């Protein structure tokens, strides 16, 4: 009997196919990322199939047991907490092991947060790069963003709420200013899409910290370019950083250049013109 890869709703319990309900009902066993969350879905649809946990901490050990069940002729349905299994969720080890032994694997279509958010984002959809969760550590995260900087297609990330602002700041520095969209609570009562630039989205979540994981979409390098900020807009940002955040003028220039993806020297020279200061002192501390 096959291993079924079964997508489950990402929020609204109505977002499940008739086929998925039938497979979950007829399977001999359901392997769940979290049995408690899956039982809520099963109870909603009156499904009484036995469940077993299958998550990142027991994936390798549990795979041996599930393979034995599949070999004996039992059918197993693999689900994650929400959305499509294996998409930033456990399951790849089991699928690879089953295929290696010649066991049949059947994947059902269904809900996926990344594709749902992309469809409503308004960003280019002719091509996209699904990245999933970026590295949690700062250096690794910046290196990952640098590797994606020249991608011409829309970039799709998942991110935890407590790391979102740090990620957005790193994206500003590495990728420069780009159109972006943040999606949260997809398909739920308080579904929200925040659209604008990376700066706009960071400002929104600085004022209103998010709860729950988000999908963040960033336009690719060859997407329609944003108009460059005016000199007045740049100087307004420098002045704001000095007045409201207490930064030195040079640090404010540096951060403004990073935020808009401009060379520091360019912003510095504009600041010199506006402030009518001699350039020799500052140029020693600037660079590209």
C-alpha cells in the first residue's frame, strides 16, 4: 500500500479536498507532526484513523517503523501541522526512504502558505524561488541573502515573528530597497497582507509586532525598479535618525545608505551639500 503525502488546511478548516478527507479516513495510520493538532482536524471531519507522531526530533527513528508498516501492506498518510508536508516541514526522509525501497508514494494537491501568499501578493509570479526559513544566525542569514541577491524571480521566505525585524533589516542591507509583501494569518479571520517596500514593512512591524509565523515575499532583482529616492527624502531620513534615534550624523548617513541600497559616499556627499560642511573630515571615515 502507498505512502500518501496529504496537505492539510493552513488555517480555515474548510480548505481541504474531498480526496484528502477520504485518504485520511481510509488510511491504516496517519503520521503527524503534532498528533494533538491533527486530532483537532480529524475530529472536525469525524475521522477516527489512528495517529502516530512524526516530527524533526524523531524523524529518522520513526521512519524505520513506518517503512516496516508499508512493507507489510498497510497504508500510511503523512501530514504536517498545516499545509503541504515536506515544504519546510518534516517528511523528506520518509519519502526518500520509501522510494529507495520501491514503495509507492502518492502526493495529493492542497494548501500551501507560500503559494497562497504568492497568488495574492501582487508581485511577479512568472517565476519564484521558495527559500523557506532563513538561517537563524546573523552571519549565515546574510550569506544566504547574498547568494540570492541576483535572483531575477520573486523570493519567498517563511519567518518566525521574533526574527522578522532582524531579517528585514538584513534584507535591506544585502538586497537593497525592493517591493515586498508580508502575509500573516492566511485564510484565518485576521488575515493580513502588508504591501510596500522593505522599509514600509519594517516600519509596520516595528509599530505593530507580529504574532505567529509569516510569509515574506521580496521582488527579484530584475523586477520593475523602484524610483530612486530624492535627495530631499534621503536628507529627511538622515535628520530623522539624528533627531529621533540619537545617532551621529555619520552613522545616520551610513544607515540611510544601507536602507536605500546606495553607496555611502553618495549619501554623504549629499549631506555635505545640504549641511555646507567641509568634506575632508568626513571623507576619511567613509567608504563604498
